[in-house]
C-alpha cells in the first residue's frame, strides 16, 4: 500500500499478499512460486512485442493444458524455449496440441538428458514457417512416440532438417505406419555416425530403374563371312538381352544368321549361343547365362545375292 512503512527485522520474511478480482489470494506452491490454474475455457498467452521470458525452477517446468487446450501466440521475432536442468514437461489436453511457428521460426533447445515428445490421443500438429523447420537432437537423442493413429510429417516449402546426435537416430513406426511427404525439391536422408535404424511392420522402397536401349540398323547386308555388332560393356548391368529383327520383305531368300558372343577383355571372344537363322520378317532374342564384361552379336547374310536389312536391339536395366 502506498505511503505505508513496513517494519521487519528480517527483510527476507517480508510478504505481500496479492488478491484477484474475486478477493481470493493467488495460489503459490510450498516453495513460494506462483501457481496459475487455467479456467475451463482455456488459457491464452500472447507474448508482448519484446518477447516472453519464463524462467523455471531447477526442479523443472510442468505445463498441463486445460480441457480446451493451451494457445501460445509467439511474437514476430520468434519463440525460444530452453528447457531447465530437470527437463520440460508439456501435457496436452485430449483435444490435442497445436504448435504454429511464427515467421522467424521456433527454437527448442533440449537439455543434455534428452527431449521426449509424446503425442496426445488426437495427434500432434507442428506447422513450420516458410523458412523451414530445423530439429537438432541433444547428446542423448530425440524420442518421438507416435500415437496409434500414426505419425504424418509434411516438410515445409524450404525443407525439413533433422540433425541426429552421434549416438544415431532411431525411428520406430506405429501400428498404422509413418507417412513422410517430401517436398518437390526431394528428400535427402544422411545417416549419422552411429547409423540409421528404421523399424517397420512393412517397408516398401521403390527406386527408379536405370535402363539402356540401343538400336543398330544393318541395311543392305550381303557379307556372308559376317561382322560383329557394336561392343557393349555389361559390367554393372543387372539384366540385358539382344533383340534381332530381319526387316527384309522383298526376297524370300534374304536370310541372316546371328550368334551371341562374350569376352572378358574385349579382345578374346567366344560364341555363347548356337547360330540362329532369321528369315525375312522374323525376329528372335539372345540372352546369356554367363556373366562377362563385354557382349556383342556376330551376324552375316546367308545369300550374297539377296541383301538383308537387319536391326539389332541391345536393352538392359540395373
């Protein structure tokens, strides 16, 4: 009260009682700390222009949301949450917990003992700002326990960066699975030093196949002694084959022969199939059961008086 003096031999024992609007004293803990109990309609904290600073006691900070949830609106300069020594516990209401990052992002600094996030029944929604979301794990790692309905992570426009601790990153999918939707720029996962462990009821990885498709056209072929096709390096090709088509239609005796050849060094060649004869407008395929570095087709005309138009296809995938 103004203009009133307080006489107290021990200043530390001086006390001031603050009353609320209903003439009820504000509640404090046994340690003298202020306790705020949110009403049923919910608790809304809007940070002022210069930010909101909450300093927790060494025993930790516990925030329990009321039935209608907690709304924390961060200022434009960003929201920074640094957990005290004994950890930060946020218990969401059954309606769920929604964290929307301001323009300059959200920074959560975890203590050395690790950060544990357990989603409530209705899920955990974290909306990152357009500048992206960065999660850096402390020394003892990050534990995210997903609810039974599943965990969905959608990366913001500028990407999602998760930096794991040296102890590694472990992601265990819930019963309904994990959905990661990558942005248009792609998703890059670099495992940390201790390795990346993904445990799932069923994991499907679809990768694009690398394919090879080359065509050789041998027109007006009259050489009965024969010639080799182009040489193909098949080392590193998981599966390959040659397709042969006799395109000749004018002469009934415009036949061609073909034979698959292999080589370990591109110098010494041997036949890997019997000679195949192709009549006009006919086709065949050549496949090897032996794996060597180089492959080609040796082809020839049957009758020098009847020119042959032969097309050779080389196709492979890996």
